[in-house]
């Protein structure tokens, strides 16, 4: 696993946010800049800048483009390091993941975070929540802080970052051209060689599909090492028949529901356990379920450890 120095343009992103009249306050809430002080004021982000719907959406998208570099800087400030993949390619034609430590090796407990589809990048669950609520609501930072406190090593995937613009054209990044290819590359070239003792996964939305694809392709490793899979309102996909009993044992999906957190919800044909995330909106499920997710992890880790002690 080859680590490369971070290349985060956080200052540039913050400057561009200011051009739009916004900045994050000390609590991580995006605020309108107070003209009198030049600092974040009390007014929140407002989507409608005028009566033109196209202008409003363009303004939102331009502002939202600054979020990834701000999140990357938070990851780095929190002790995570960037590793470019595929290995051996220049950074401007590569994507990257984040980990702590920089070179994973024999982790006692490794936590892997896999976001959903769309515009989110490493360190994000829901871009809209970052903009409209706070960094903690929409980013993976609460999971990272909790994992660090509990002694996990951490690996953050970046499964939507699959293209680069150079030589006047937009190009797919060869070897990691799709979300599933990205995850497979990370598993083959980072996770497996690091030989962790045990692994837990949190995957949101389409990240569930990506996770099931990993289970289908690396079932022996999963059965031996991955003691818990926490999904948040996930797209499951089609687990292979030989994976279903394993998934039933180690997986829980926190789904949208009007019911209180952890209330059982009817399972689908795949028999994966489903419980309420304590929220009715899809993008809120990761934030809403965090305490239950880590309680689930600790219970499953204890079970996994006991099983290892009693196995012949």
C-alpha cells in the first residue's frame, strides 16, 4: 500500500464558498457571511437566489462542488491519509482512498465506510445534509470519531470518483471505472494484503449493492474476517445463494421508518434483518442510526471473538 502526500485544495474551496457568500461556522453549519464582520453570521443557506429555477440549481451545484475538498481536509486533519489508486499511476489520473493508519497492516478491528451513488465522495453520506444542516449531519466524521474512540483502524472508499479530465477529454480511470470496480480494487490491493484480524462495514444506499458484490466475490474472506455489516437504507442487489446464510447472520439494515429507532421492520425475500433508522428520510438514516450501528458492531465483535476462541 503506497501512501502519497495529500493534495487537498481546501483553501481554494473555502475561498470559492466565500465568493458565493457562505462559510461554515464553528459548529459546522453553512451560514451566510455577515457583511459587517466578514465571518459566518446567523442566516442559513438559501437555495432560491432568484425566481429562475435554472439559476438556483446552478448556484447550488457550483457551491456543492466545493464540499469534497473541505471534507477531504477534515479527514486529513483527523489523522487519515490519502492513498492513490490504481497504484503506479500519477495522481492526476488516479482516484484515492483514505485510511488510518496510512499503511494498514494486521488491524485488530478495521472499519470500512462505503458511501452511496451520485455526487458524494469519500467522507460524505449526504451532500444535501452538509449544505442544509451541518458537516456532522451529512459527512462520515461522526463515524470516524466514534471508530477512533473504539480503537478501529479506518478505511474510507471513494467509489464515485471514477473519472478524470485531461488532454481536453473526460476519461474513465482504468481499473476503477465503476463503483464496484473501485471497491474490488481496494479489497484486492489494500484490504486483503493488510491481513486484518476482523472487519466491520458501514454502507449507505447504493453502497449496499457494492458491499454485496464484495461478499459475492470474496465470500471466504468475509466469512472468516467480516463480523458485521451495517447498512443504512441500502440497495441490496442479488446476493448469491451461498452468501445468504452468512449475510443473515452478520447484517442489519437501518431503513426509513416512522417507527422509533431499532424497531423491527418486515424483512424482504433476502432475509436480511431490517430495523428502523428512526427517520423517514433516506439521506438521514446514517446520521440517525449511528449509536445503534456501533452497539451492533460491539455485540457482533464480542460474538466473533468468542467464536474464534471456541473454534478448533
